[in-house]
């Protein structure tokens, strides 16, 4: 994938395919900052990453639990910061430990901790488009 790519997804499966491409094009540590309004497809994108990693367990938004961890050869940590108010709250849940892990850390509502995100974070911008399932997905890689 190039530094910035824009995709149009017309279905859940197409969103999963975009997520799969991202996972397969990277190795080792990966921090993903997911941006978008409620219902824009952030959790769907994480489900696609989980599928690419061979995770069979249902992947749901950790809005109330804040963090879901999936143990695989390349672990996936799914964090939802919707209910947090900023960096101080994030430190309270140990966000820095997850961002230091060697697997994939996917953070919904990542803008709430923008100052804490490392420079190598990949930003995913999700926008609803015309139609119930249509999404515009922009992937911005660092550098």
C-alpha cells in the first residue's frame, strides 16, 4: 500500500478485504488509529483484520469493556476510547502497554489520544457514503 490510499467499499466483505490487505502488507507491530462517526464501520474494519489473522471468535466493539484482546500468532488488541475523555483516562487503562506490544493495536476514537500516538501509526478514516453499506475508507501511512 502507498502512503495514502482511498477505497470505496460497497459491502461488509469489501471492508474486510481492505482490512485484510493492510494486515497482509505489514509484519510485526502495527498501530491503527480508526477515525469516523458512530456507525461508519470502524468495528467492521477490525473484524476484517481479525479474520485475516485467523481469529474465529466474534469481534465486537469494546465500548463498555474498553479493550478486547485476541491471542493469535500475531495478537490483536481492539481498544474503544469512546467513553474516555483524553490521555489521562487512557493512561488509566494502560494504553501505553498496548501500543508497545508486538502485535496489532486497533484504536477506535483514537483522536482522543492524538498526542500519545507514535509517529508510525497508520490512520484509517471511515466515512459513510450514499447507501447503507457504502463507505469511503482512507488509509494514511506514516512517512
